[in-house]
């Protein structure tokens, strides 16, 4: 009886977490999920101008996901009706596109769109009221920037589930994630046209070629993303004098989750990266790398084998472009700047070529070519422990963002490599499966991005995060998880804390913290999916409970194998 009362208590706290989206035309399961276009400026909605085609006006797009599917919902005007799409001489155009590779030359863009699209979902074929088997057509685009519509340019991947509401003005569909190379995020676009009236009868969400785009991130959810605007302009001179970085107020990019101190390499402090900085102007991307202040670049050459000192760039978030070693890297390599020999004290000149990866994503070997005319200039400071680099933007296809990472090895001791941040599958910075990228955007600057999959399947609590009296923000990630999840909470003051894990029947599985006195601040701990006896738990729903004094909070988490 006690277990039943405990379970009822947990359920009352948790409500309807982890409700799934069902493609059935009933839109109630989308409750609590905000439109992806929330905050999009009015001028970014491409509404039809001819009122006779007003049914084609798209009001909102919603997106969420779980471990298996990406779910999409489209809303027309409340007075619109899909049946009216067929009251014209020509069939309707009702389409959704996904840009999964942020570099702007993959997919088609007609030479002027913000995004270049590789995936196309055709919704129109079975929207007709006489069509009983509702489904959408998912295509992969294989052509260049200017489509020619020759046979085979669009490859049909699957017929995907679709349903419309009883009012005939809302639509939902799902796309299997294993059919699309999503990477860590993608950018969707909706195109709707009546009677082939491409100018006056067309709607777009958002308006292509405008200043803004929509983005869906598998960790952070959806957001409005600025494509055009005032870009960062830093007056950096590549001269070894670092005062211009200071006067511009540029802070290290590797902050927050990407710790500045990653640990000394056994071969010496010359291989220990302390910080790196990013900034730009209209011509160059600038990078600065600081090693241990007590070390020198010259010290890298005091060994039998030459050093490795390389800067890599990931420009396409889709994970099958660039060197990925078959998925081993979470940040596949598109471009490489190799300073391994250039930093030698006897090396003459201050320029090296940018290299582009041209091999297979599976990475049987690292195949690069020099990019003609893509010359970077670099300079070291007088102390020989900081290098600054200028990279011509016109020679690398950076799109709106670029994700750099460093790779350093001394004396060819491959078990003692340094990655900043670590792009490999094993993860770095905490729980297994936890990855980070330093993202540089030419408008907003640097940010640290946690990569992974925080599956959003909840109705009332989209991220399974909540602010709770006595604990502040409480969350766990990833969720669902396999095999570990990180539980985070914030203590407003020093307290005795207990953290326990229960199964769905109310039986205690594991005690993670047992009345331990913790200082105020943010706390993070990892549950490895095992009970107190070290036995791995089966797939299912579990509850973690955090208690301290008079305060207690419980949340659900799901172990999936």
C-alpha cells in the first residue's frame, strides 16, 4: 500500500510528462509546445497577397522530436480549409524543406535563398478530400544549387505518416530520423502556392532571402535565427601584438562547459592549450590560441618526433560531410589549418595554405587538398606562447556559423592527445555521451553549444526542466538516456541533500547522495542506470527525488536500450 501511495504522489507531481505525439489529426498532444516561429518578425512571414488564395496562408509551424522521429505541425488560418486547395485549374503546392548542412552550397537555393535544401517533403498529393490514405512524400535532393528537375535529381526515400485535423486547417506529419542526416540541428522552411500563382498566391514561412531563418536544435529546441544583420567587426592586426584583442574586449571562446584547463600533456606544457579566441570582420575570421604561459612553441620541437598542432573547422552540421571516421567525430572536419611545421623557430614566412577534406566521411585516410589562393597569415607573440591567425572567409564555405576545434600531440604519443573541445564520440566534460562545440556566428559571436539529443517528448514540460522552491532549476539530460543521465539542480544555500532513484512502482533503486551537506550553487551528478548493487536496470521509467529539509522535488526520466 505504501508503494502505491508513493507512486500516486510521484504521478501528481509529474503530471503528463513524456506524452508522445501521435499522427492522428488530434492536435491536443501538441499542447504546451510553442510554434517554432515564435518571435519571428512580421516582415519574415511571406503571406499571399491575393485574397482568393488566402487558404494557402501558413500561420505557424511547430516541431518536436523523440528518439525515433521528428514531428512537424502546420497551421493555416482558422477560416482556411485544405479542401479549398483544389478549387483551381492547377494542383496546389504545399511543401516543407529541411536544410541539414549549414554550409550554403549543399542542396538547392536558386543562388539567392538563405538556406540550401537537401530534403523535401511533399504534402500535397494526399491532401485532396478524396484521398483516404493520407501520407507525405520524403525526398532527398542530389543536384546542385540550381535544380534542373531531371529524373533522379529528387530521390524518394519514403512515404511518411500524415494526418489533418477535423477542421481541415491543421496538418501533422512525422519523419523517421534514420532517413535524414540531421546532425545536431536543421533549418525548416514551408512553401505554399495556389493555382501556380508564384507571386501573388504564394506563402513562405519564413520568407526566403530575408534577414531571418528558423532553426531546430536537437538539444535546445527551436529558435529564430538571424541570417543577415550587423556583423562583428574587430580591428585585429596579425602582428604578434595582442593588445588589439584586449582593446576589442574579446573573451575566450572556450568558457562554460569547455574548461580552459584541460590537463597537461605528458610531453610538456608547450602542448597544453589554455584558451582560444575567435572574432571576425567582413574579410577574415581571426583565431588566437594561447598555450601554457610558462611554455613556448619552440618547446614542441625538443622531442624525437615532430609535433602536431592543427586547427579544424566543421561548417556542415550534417554528419556525413567532412572527415568523421564513420561517426567517431561529433564534429566532422571540413577544413584544416596545419601549423605543425610553421611554428618551428627556424621556419621562415608567416603563411600556410588552408586544406579542404575531400575524402570519404568514413575516413579510411585523411585526404586533403590545398585550396588555391586560400592563404592564412599568422604571427606569434614575443613570448612565443600565443599565435594569432587570419583566415580568408571567401575561401571557406562558412555559411552563418563555423565550429572550430584544436588537435595537439607531442612526440607522436597518440594516447596523450589534446582536443579543444573534444569532438570524439566518447564525450568529454562530464557524463558519457556529453559533447560540446565552440560555435562562432558572424553576427552574435562565440558560444559553447552542448551537442547531443535531449529528446523533447513532454507535453506540459518540454525540456523536463522546472523551477522548484528550495532547488531552483531542476533538470536531467539526456532524457530519454542510455546508459547515463546527468541530474542538475541549484541550491540557494548550504543544505543537507539526499538524491534517490525509484522505479515506477515506488521501490528505491539507488541512492546517489545520502544526506550529504552541499554548498550553495549549481550541482551536477550522474546516474549510470545501475542500482546500488551495481546491476544494470532494464528499460523503463524511473523517478529521481531530490530532498533537503522541508523541500522535495521528483521528476521522471526514461532509460531506453
